């Protein structure tokens, strides 16, 4: 299987050769703009090395994303949009990566604690709303989730988007507490379908009930039939193992999570 990290435009092998730059992806396969009830939770993340990712507001001043999106050696900002869709750059005051995250493990195609929190210097615009975290639970094969992120809509386009797009994807394989694999139920990963791509690393995967709780974040993708690229599998790091750390760290950072 050739897996691609879901930061902008870099596959695993190119990431190794370039040391650490970005790892991002975006929603491809004709994914439509996210419903406003979903889009209000999703933000874009940009770094001084030119990488872009996605993330989710889980407090007025706290963003959840993938740890590989915020590796040391760069500065990061959140791109947010106000009620009139004017672009705003929000400064990041501090970054907390899960202490068990290991980039080498991720590059070796093994599961790791690919989650991080970004404490903002000021709250997000009023157009945004924090999303709750899903309860700790098992995921069933065939269960549907909504993945929403910013980024390219056509693979290798290279231009991050200014619209959050969403796709409903189904769990496949053997979903567990280390990783969850999703695919487009219409294509089953055998041919190109909807899924995360460049600019969607760190994008939230929501449960489909009206509460839209976050079950995991995007870590990697494949192309159809496990090839390189996007539109095949979308790999999540589920929050089950890391929920307690997120709650504890949010408290230490002074952020109030949604009950």
C-alpha cells in the first residue's frame, strides 16, 4: 500500500527526502461544499514552510489537528473567515503535540498518536462554533462519517481552497482504536472516488448525528486500489485513545470544551 500524508502535496517518500515539510490533502471526487452546520467547525492551517492542513475548532480558542501538520521548525497560523467570508489570519500562541506522536513511525506506515492542539492568541470569529468530541467507543464496519476540510478539489492542483468541502465516507477493513480506514461507498476504493487529499491533513471526521461529534482526524490517504495519491482510502487517527489527553491539555491551556 502506498500511503500519502494528508498535508499539502507531499507523499511519504518525498517527505523523507525533503526532511519535514508539509503533509496535507483536500476533498476530491466532486465533494460539495460542507453544510454550514459542519463548515462552522472547520478551519485551515498554514505554515511558514508553505504547507497547509485542516483542523477543527473544539473551543473558541483551541484547534484540533494532526500532529504531523505542526512539526517543529516552522511557525503556524489559522486561516479563518468572518461572516462576510473575509479571510483572517489568527496567531497561534502555543502548540501541544501528543507526547507519543512519532513522525518516523507514521512515515513507516504504522499508527501513532497523530493529534495536536493549537491554542490561539485570540478567539475565532463568531461565525465559528466549537465541535464536541465523540465518546470513547468502537466503530463498526460500514458506519458512515462526514469528513470535512480545506484544500485542492483536484489532485495535484496545488491551490488550497477557501471553501470547506465535505464527503460522507464509510468505515472499511478492521476499524480499531489505532486507525480507521474510510472509503467512498460508491467506489469502495477500487476506482477514484470521494476522499481526503492535499490540504486535508488534520481534517475532522464527524459522526453523522445532529451533534456532529468528532471521531477522529485525517492522517493519510491512498489512491484507488492502494496506489499513491487520493480518492481511494482516507486514514483516520481515532480520538478514542487520546480523548483524555485532549481534555486534560485543553484544561491546562485554559480552554473550555463543549460538554
